[in-house]
C-alpha cells in the first residue's frame, strides 16, 4: 500500500480500477502536487491531459507507471 510520502510532483501513476476516474477512461495521471493527505493529479486519457487537476487519495493509486 502506498503512502502520501511515496509521491513526488511530475511522477506518472496508474489509477486503481475501482476508482471512478478509471471507469470514466482515465487510466493514468501525472502528480501535480502532494498535500498532507491527498494528491492533486492531472488525468490522462489516451496519453493526453484532460481537464483540470483533480484530488485523489493515495488509496486510489495502483502503482507508478
């Protein structure tokens, strides 16, 4: 299980299949910033950035891409 300390800005991550964003087609994301308990990530669909950054819990991350 990943903790908030494992993440750094600009890292690419894989979103967990149980997350709503994964079900909407965003399988990968790029970390924009790391807070005390949540990550701010830029979603990617088909390799292209989509929309504005969203907040994710570290539990919603499968692993690093």
